C-alpha cells in the first residue's frame, strides 16, 4: 500500500483508510525510552497504570460502524487524551492529539523522571498510540538531558549522563543505539521548522574571559529494523537546546568548555516497510495540544522547581539549573500557545508556520487544529474527524455515519 518515502525523495500520496473502534494495543509493543527513565516508570507503563483515555462516554453519540471505505487519500482520525495520573490530586488530561480512529493509546505523563539531573523537572511524556496489530505506532518519547566538559572526566556532572554529544544528529544516533538494538540509520535531515518553535531560547552573551551561548537544533532520522519477523521503518524527530560556556585560557589556566544538552520530548512514527507515510506522520505530530487546566498546574509546579534549583545553584551547576528552567518554561509555553486564543493575525501566522488550519469544533467545543493540506474537514457524529480532498464526500452515504463539514475560524 503506497511506497516508503525517504528524505529528499519525491513524495506520493498514501491513502489511509481507518474505521471507528478497534482492539487494544498489544502488551508486547516496545517503547523507545532513554536510559534515564526509572525501571518503576517502565513497569507502570507496561502494566497500564498510566493509560490514555478517549472522551467520556457521555460524549459518544450514535456510534455506527463504517459501511464503506473512505475516499482515496482521505484519513479518519479521533481525538485521544494523554493523562497525567500522578502529578496532582486527581488524574487529568495533560494533552490531546489525533490518531487513526481504530488505534488505541497507552502511557502518559511519567513522574520521577531525571530527578538526579540538575535540569530535571520531575516529569516527562511517554505515550504511544498503536494500530490493532501493534505494527504501526506513534510515540511521544521522553526528554533527555546530558552534560559534558573538557576538564573533569565526568566528575561533578550533577547526576546527568556525561556524554560528548554536540549536535542533534549525534543525539538521535545515540538514542537509536540505546533504544533500537541492531537498527540501521538510513537517513538524517535537519528540521528547522521544529527548531523555530524554540528560537527564543537562543542567545550569545559575552562574559569576563569567555562567553555563554545557547542554540537550538532539531532533526529527524529514518531507521530500519526487524521486530518479530516484520521489517519496520521508523522516523524519529527531536529538538535539542544546547548551552555552551567557554572560559578562555588566562593566567596559566587552560581553556575550559561546558556543554549542557537538553532534548525536548520527541515524536516517532513507525510502520511496516513500504507503509510509512511522512505527510501523515506530520499531520499527527502537529495535532498535539496541551490542555489549559494542566498547563496552568504544571506552570506553577515548574515555578516552584525553578526557585528551588536557582536558590541552591552555584557556579557551573547554576548553568544547568538555569538551562533546566528555560527548558521547562519553553515546553510549557510552546504547547500552551497552541491552546490559547490569539488575535486573528497572530493565529494565522502561527497556523502558517505549523501547517495547520483552525476549525470550530461542535462536538468537543472550542476549536481544533487540523492539517491544512486537505481541502475539507468533517466531524462525524461519533466525534471522529475525516480529512479529504474529495469534494463529493458525504459522510452518511460513504461511511454510514452522519456528520458535518467543519468551518474554519475567521
């Protein structure tokens, strides 16, 4: 079904026909997880303690089975919630995203993450949604932080891994080596569109005897590996904030260099060889949105962590703590800006950068952002969305489910 689309090659449309319902994610699906995730967190995810949920049953109206296939090139997706079960006094939806209508989600917000590293905020995202057979999967994988310097040999790294990783390609190659044993890296490409989200973190500040520089890199790798006899392809995209402090040699002291790398939670998508669709992958990635309630609660948590870290930080550890606070703030701000109301001009500018269109959402209320490469967007009576370029599409005639065409926000 379709052809695999390598970076830099011509792209051809790949039809994705999804129907409502579906089976649960198989228990044997492997997670991509950096070594910093605690064993207890892994077990919680595998045991389903941090499972995601679909909308409450009261929101489901007249769910009917599809009776026909979707038009060529159309996709049918549903909204799914990514749950934070342990961060506050009650479980709450932290984020939402769209996934194919027959996929199921698992995982969520993981607490106790990276607590020994000075840049740790105590939580990260580890969530995946998979097809009924478990072969195709989208994964929001955890953040990762490391440090390196040219003088200590790893001592005094503040509990962070001591790694000489100086660019995003190096980080992605390291991530693959740690989480995908035997995988082959087929290609790499920079992703300046993702880095643009974090540009406000970049700076170059001279200081006595040296300089402090921060910059952002983002990229994507395509890998190949075999799992249980099935040849798979997976794209893995991430952004990394680098902070480098250079002290020039003086008064008989050698030059010193300290680098902190902080990778944001990333996005991976896999499918059997020949079925990985990069346009569809991007469509799913761009639908991730932070919920307003969790955004406010986590912002207060981040503020408390920042005060504690900065109060006790000194010398080089202050660099790590400050970078950690900047990272926490940009994570919160980046996803929150996708959920807040903008004036017309700023909203349309944001939409253009991210490749989405904002529609009024009569089922869930508020608005929803959907890929702008489709000519029309429909919402069915069961809450799922259909994106299509077929001007003749009619939900009940084609799928046996009533629905309405969504209107773009003006």
